[in-house]
């Protein structure tokens, strides 16, 4: 006699049998995953094919050349400046945004009274919905002029570090300004995800720490932050993904030039997304292939960053308290 197990309505059904709804949901889920992999593979194949066409005709080194002139005879273009600008501006954004986002998330989830926490969380959610072009216009009209004083202060007191030595005059249309703007843009994303992770901390962990005489900060340090470590990393990677691929805001604020400079306060530099947006319309067919080749590099950087984040989360998951 076949073993049966009762379903929700109480009627017995054969052990191991699945309902039609479960089979449909399983098939849709599996199909969605396969479709996503196919789309990613198609994007990679397209970018690689067009990039090979361009790089094969490039008369310079694609990775080290400080010039972008695919319409020349012979064509000359390289991504050294774009890679430098993309990485540096994203690092600046992450250094500024991540600590502030964690602080705001902790304040909303563990410090602010309920009547203040809900409106503040709602405001942060609204900031995440603001279009990037609005941030760009605000940055160009408001942020750039008002950062001139900060740039002079950094040059005066921290110019000896070389990084903050302002060696040329002009408005603050630099990678440092872009990094600050990107930090403001990714702040809501990191804050929202981190806040939700902190709210999922088991109350028993916090109450047990309080019962042992821990202060509120000790509870956060011993219970909340270890539990939310993987969530913080995931939120940071989401923000970093937007910072790496941001286009319009950077294009409005940055004064691009194909020169690598360690002086972060000087105008100049460039990013992959900004260069593609600025030169795509005026490029010929070969120039577009060159831009697609730079897009392939950005695609590879994004995949590497996400892979590194997954590796870090997998290594530290057992220490996070998420499985407790």
C-alpha cells in the first residue's frame, strides 16, 4: 500500500507527489533562471564580437593608451584613463556613502522613535527614486560651485598628500566631485537594504545581550552588525554597481580629459559610462565598436565585483549569525 501524506485540505495524497501549482511554479522559476543566463550570455557574446572587431584595428594598446580617437587614420584608442576614472570615482563614493548609510540605517532601526523613524525611512525611499539626470543638474548648478571652498581648504591643509594638491585653476569638475555626487546617489540604496537587514536581527539576540548588562552600542556591535554583515556587503555591492555604471549625472558634472592625474581636485578624467554617453551619437560605425569594447571592460569589471562580493559573503556567512 502506497504511503500517503495529508495535504492542506486533509485529503491524503501519495508521498512524493506534487501539486500542479507547485510544478508550474517550479517550471517558471527554472525557466526564469535559464532565461537570465541566456540573456547574460547573449550580451557577453555581442559585446565580445563587436569589441574584437574594434580592437583588431586599433593601432595602439587598448589597455594602456591615453587617447580616444577611433576616427583617426590609423584609429587610436585606449581605456586606461576611463578605467582609472571609473575605479577612483567609485572608490570615493563607497568610502563616503557606506559609513553614512550604516549610521542612518542604525538610527532608523534602533535609535529613532517610531514617529520619527517611519517618515525618515520614507524620505530615504523617495531619494532612491530620483532620476539620475536630476542629481546631475543639481550637482552642476549647486554642488560644483559650492565645492570650490572645500577644494581650497583641502589644498591648503592636505595638499602635502599630493592627492589633494590642486595644481590647476577652474571649477570643481573633478573626479572628487563626481565621487561625492555618486555617494549621494547610492546612499539611499545602501541605506534601505541595510536598514531592512538590521530589522531582521532576532530580538532574542538583542534581549539576551541586554539581559547580560550590555549597553545599546554593545548590543549593536555584538548582535546587530555581525548578523547584518553579509547584508551590508550585498547593499554596498548594489550601490557600487550603480556607481560604476552611472552615466548622465557624471556626464553633466565631469570635465573629461584623457589624462591620468593623481590630483583628485583637478578638473579632468573620465569614466566608461560617461565616455559612451558623450561620444556615441557622433561616432561612426567603427567608433561605436570601440565604445562597445570599452563597455565590455565595464561589463567584466561589474562581474568581477559581484563575484568578489559573493565570495566574501560565502566565506563570512557562518559567522554572521544568519543561521542561528
